[in-house]
């Protein structure tokens, strides 16, 4: 071994995993070379200076605290599998909510806010086209309603031209020509099509005037909401603090799973002269904490766009129509709980035809490995939660591999046939 | 709640909490921050649904995860100012804390990629192979970062004499 080699490999001498032979060679070298020996000693001293001699340990009570924290940790719900599509649920539930509210004369800030919401909604409704950029804490491929306060912000581009619109959140894109919609996730190579709106939040994104009309109605009629207003230069700001919307009597399963189903604070900025909405932010409130989950960063009214600019669909993806006329037709006239049991019994024996009807949103072949042979251990009564249009059926099942799991199976019957389909939770 | 998963995480916590604390103690500002980071790591693990049964080397896996978490925290706190008096109060509490601060002062002069390798070797007693696994770099890179860093500290100590 020469000096150059020794210097290059000196770190090896401080590694316990070094082979005995190389170590011997290196040690032999320093015996015969004073410079390298001096270097080695200085290296040893530097390493000694950087090696703690004291025990560096956490505080005495840390171990117990850690155990407690681990035991108390709640597993996060799996977003992808929870609910695949959420069509039309919020509109009905919100309408129902207004019916149960006691009418109280609105306080002055609410009244002032109501006026701004109304005029800004009109401006948005009148625009021939809209271009918006918003950021939301979610996952790029996840359903459009899914909001996760612990996720990073994902930018959404929203374009509306007349009745047509397009929303792009990176991995998941939706387009509608005003009648039919198409939605796809390129990375999953999956596409769906249908009519109406593919998601509650998408309805509000592409029709922001509906959100402002909703806020106006809330300001006029709902008493559990706090309003603050202020003016700053040419801007008028309204802050709305309101509790989670939806039905929480039976289950809080969907609580905090979307913006509308969370206690939230919504901040709107309006132009005092034109009355146009300029920007908005939404915070989810978790106890004392608040997390900003959505910001509307840019709105261009009457942006120079034509319908053709937003209408392109990916060629490689085959679009399936999840809700066919016969979807759920073998599940008519029974309860959500019975429908869930019937679906899992079909999984056990892998009744392909019945499963295709019961689980229209998923390619059932993909479920086969996990769910064929599944056994039901326990089924509780179905519950409603939040704004979800259907029911959740709490089940305990046992898989072929012997593992068991507790599920909240989402069942809904707002289908063309009126029969139940499985919409998530597996 | 998946009891099996939590049992594994509980075992990991018992076996590696001291190791992980030491790592966090050298990466973050105070003992309280370090405990907080280790607790956060395990709570996140317990509440996530990722598959942990396939983790071959829990120690490397945990240190790697904790390192990411510490980097994230350092970034977030890089703009906040810690009053000097706070640091001195903590450092005077016990000998171990004094030692941590002394070593951190030496390491502060080095690029982060060198100081972290040194710290993993001297305080965590990880082998270069383990360090390479945590950092996802070749072993030769881990060694050369160590060598360059130690060489700088060696010169600093010589200058002091």
C-alpha cells in the first residue's frame, strides 16, 4: 500500500466491517510511514472529538409518552377506496339542512356579506368564459372532492366556456360538453363517462356562482354561522366561519373528509367597484388548529377561450359508463345492509355477472385476488354520515389469507334502476 | 385499528427510540424538538396504511424516515429565530446536552451532507453500508463524505492548537 492509497481509504480504518486483511495492510503502512501515521492519529482525534462520550437519551418519561401516542394513533382512512363518485349528494343534503334551521334576522355583517355574495354571483354567472387557478390540499389522482389537510397543495386549472368546462388537477382530469362528462386518471389508465356532474366540488368549481349563491343563502337563513367583514383599499373581505355540513347523528365517518363536511372558515375578497370575486381561501378547523386547504389564486372573467380549446380527450383511454341502466337491478327493494351482504356473498363465490352489476365503478377482475373467498364475520346496521348520498355499512370480513379487516362499505341506490351499488369502502 | 401493525410499531419504538432520539437530537435544535420528531415519526407510522411487513431493515428504514422528517422541520424552521438565551439554558442542564452542543458546533462548519454522515458514524455507530442505505448513495460516496468532513475537522482542531 502506498500513501496515496492509504489517504484515499483512510475512512476504512474506522469501519468495523472492513476486512481484516485490508486493515492489516493499512496498519502495516503506517508503521513504515510517519506522515500517514500522523494523519491517522489526527483523524482518530477528530473522530474522538466528534463521538459523544455521554449517553444521549430522551427524558425519563419519553418512553411512556411514546407508547401512549402510538396506542392513540388512529389509522387514516384510505382515500382512494372510500367513495369513488359522489354525485348530487350535497345539493339534496344542503337543501334539507335549510329546512331544519330556525329563521333569525341576520346580523349586520351577514346582511352586508349577503349583498356582496349576490352581486358577485351574478357577475360570475354572466361571464361568457372563466379561467381559474386554485390550489387544494389533496392527492393528484384522488376523487375531486377528496381533501386532506396533511397533503401538499395540488394545483387545479379550471376552464369554463359557455356550458362546457374542464378541470385538471394533474393526474385526474374531467371535461364536460355541457351534457355528458368524461373523467380520467392517466396513471391508472382508467376513464369514466356519465351525465350531470361527476362530483360535488367540481360542480362548485365550474359554477362558482353556485357557491356564492349558497353562501348568500347561508348568510340570509342560517343562524350557526359567524361573519366578519372589512374593507382594505379597493377590496372588500368577508370571512365566514361555519360548522361542518351534513348529517352527523349516526356516524362521523365522513367528518373532515371534504371541505363541506368540515368545520371551516372561508375568506372571500371582492372588488369594491366591480363587485367581482377576486380571490378566496378555505381553512379546515380542527379544534384550536386551522389548516388552509384551498386557495383560489386567479380568476379571469371572459378569458379569450373557445369550446374547442378545452374539449380534447386522451386517445389511449377507454371510457366506461359506470352507471348502466341495469346497474344494481338485482338489488332493488332491499336494505343497504342486505345489499352489502349480497355483494360480499357474490364475492365469496365470485359471481362475475352479479358483481359487475353491483360494483360498476371498478374493474372487478382487479378485486379478485383480494376478495374472492371473502367471508362475512359481522355486519352492523347501515348508517348515514355527512353529505354522502348513500349509506355506510360497517362490516367485519375475513380474507382467504386468514386476515380479517373492518370495513365501512359505501352503498347507494340513486341509480337508474333504483337498486343498490357498492360505491367504495373496499 | 390493525393490532398486528401496531404491535410491530410498538416493538420498533421500544428497540430503536434511543437511537432515533440521538439522531434527531443532532439534527434539530433542542431535546424537546428531538422527542417531538421521534414521537411524530411513530404516530405517522401508526396512522398510515403503508405496508410495513415488508421492511427488511427496520433500523435503516426508521432512520431514513426520521431524516426526511427532520429535513422537513429544519426547512420550516429555517426562518424562525431561536433566542440565544434559550439555547444556553438548555445546554447548561446536563453534561450530555453540553456535549451535544459542543459536537454540533464542530459539525456546523461542514456541509450538511458531510456532517450527517459523520454524525451517523460517530453518534449512531452505523456502518458505511448502513449509512449508504439510509442516504440511498453508494458506499464509496458515504465514505468520501466522511473522509472530507473529518479532514476539515482535523484541520480546524489543528488551527486551534
